[in-house]
C-alpha cells in the first residue's frame, strides 16, 4: 500500500506543476468570460430597443403600428410628417438608437386596396458581432407584432382583402448605415452574416498556424532537451541568432503547410453554407484591392513571427517532451480570446478596457484586418502591423538572448549551480577546440 501511495504521489507531483496549473486557470477564465457574455446577451435581449418613428399616414392601421412601437420600444424621436430624414437619423443616433422607422402616407389605404403597406426601416448598425445585432432582432420582432395586430384587425372587421395580404399586410424597405456606408436593401443581419462568412477564414488560419507551428516549436525544444541534442547543438560554431531564426522559419513552413491543407477542406465546408447566398459584398462597394491583401499578408506574417518567437521563449521552460505539451495552452488561449471577442462584439463597440486587451494581443490583428479594410479603417490595420512588428522584434531578441545564456542547460542564470555552469563552459571550449583541429 505504501508503494502504491508513493507511486500516486510521484505521478501527481510530476503532472500537477505550475506549467499545468496556469493553462487550466487561463482556460477557466476564458470559459467564465464566455459565460458572462452569454449572460449579457440575455440581459440585452430584455431591454427595449431605442428607435425613432415617423408616421406620415393618418389612417387607423398606421396608428395601430405606432401604438405597438410606443408600447414596446423606447421611442426617442417621433414625428407625424414633414420631418427631415437626415436630421431625424442624427437625433436617433445621438440617443444611441438602433433604427428609424418611417410609415409613408397611404399606408392604411394601400392595405385596404390589397397591396402591402410599406414600412421604411433605416438601420443604424453599430457592429457586426452577435451582441451588436440583438436590438435589431428585437425591432424585427416588433414589426412582426405589427403584422399580427393589423391581420387581426382586418379579419375581425371583415374587410374584403386578399388572404395573402391579410396574413402579411406589411413589407419592409430596409436601408442600413454602417461605418459611414449606406447600403440599401440590406438588413444588419444580412450584413453581419456576410461579414462573418468573409472574415472567418483569417481567424481560423491564425488558429491553425499558431496551434500547429507553435506546438512544433515547443515540442521540439522539449524533445531536444530530453534527448540531449540541444546540448550538442549549442556547442557547434553557429550563431545563436541563426539557431533561433532557423527554428522559427522551419516551424513556420511546417505550420503554413499544415494550415493550408486544413483550410483547403475548410473552404469546401464553408461553401456549403454560402451556396444559397445571392448577396455579394462587392455589389455594395465592399471590396478589397491588391494593397488590402498585401496588408493582410503582412499582418499575418509579422503575427506568425511573433507567435513562433513567443512559443520559442516558452519552449525554454520545457524540461522534457511531456512538459512541453502543456506550454502550448497559453498560446492557444491567446489566439482563442480575440476570436471569441470579435465573434460577440465588434472592435468599435467594445468597452475601452477590452479594446486595450484585444489590441495588446498580437494574434487579434490579422483577425480584425479584413473586416477593417472592407470599411477603409486603415489606421487600425497599420497601427496593428506596427505594434505586432515591435512585439515580434522584442520577442525574437528575448529568444536570442536566452539562447546566448546558459539557461537552456542549467535551468537558471543565477549564482547557484556555478559548478555546472563552469563545467559546461569548459566542455564547450574543449569541443570547439577539437572542431578547429
């Protein structure tokens, strides 16, 4: 029994280390954050949407529609006709509104004459994230409530209207204003869906490259330490900067190859969801030029360089191949956090603190670059490239510095274990001398 207890104690002590505890804590914080966001979605869905209403029709059905809106929404702007549309939009936007609904003259008469009544919806879209589109979804529900109330009125009063009109008495004429661009005929939901399908590729590529190439770097460091090949490598007359650069470039080639193979299959997977879409972003002026693709490529390259250098720094803490496996989790977490943040909220609609966190994580910039360039936000992309380049340079310099010290061999750079340090320095000097001979 004592032998069994000692074996259990030994395994627990080897597995439950700081390298395993920290990644578990990080993943716990990620799941807690996701849970908080989901809870925020429920709270957001309970709020009344902030809207403006223009009613240019004096008929009973338009009065019924405005009554529904006044009862179930927070109407911050109201007019009965003759209002300037741009001025009304500005007032609703100042009150953090989500839409301006306009009921044109002849709305009621049109329905009585077997034609659907038009409701003009001018959407003020703030972001393309899941939480950003909740309030617009609530307004869509309100329009469905208006349809239901008008249908009930037509049936109860016995109006001789076409059954199709009785069931669907209104039609929406939608215009969405998003980041200075006015897109007629598109709802915020359609725009969000298109942007998600267009920009999901980069986050997935970034995730696969970091996970695969980063894991290769850290695992190779652990295996080289375990097999003692790193000791031999460091004794060769090779510049430490060349060793670091070679490891990073080699891992990048392998990671890019594996990610390309994965994305080939992922592309077919995404096409199955987009097969029925007839809307093209190019039809609304949302296109990327050659210079935009160059900027996306530069952002990907410097981020990959920064990620692999960071993996190499973490790899120096690996004692063997087993411990190296847990060190990839912090890198995976850093790549996962921005992906979920961008999925739930647009960068422009995030609180200041979360904006700072998202900007500080280097992996987030390629994920945001394509969507930002679609709306000509070059400042965010260029500042991100500069920041990640500086981050990559600092991380590579740190990796080279660690390789120039004896930390990889002794496990520390302090005064302890000086005997090991001098023994290793003497052994290295002798090997170099033998190589010269």
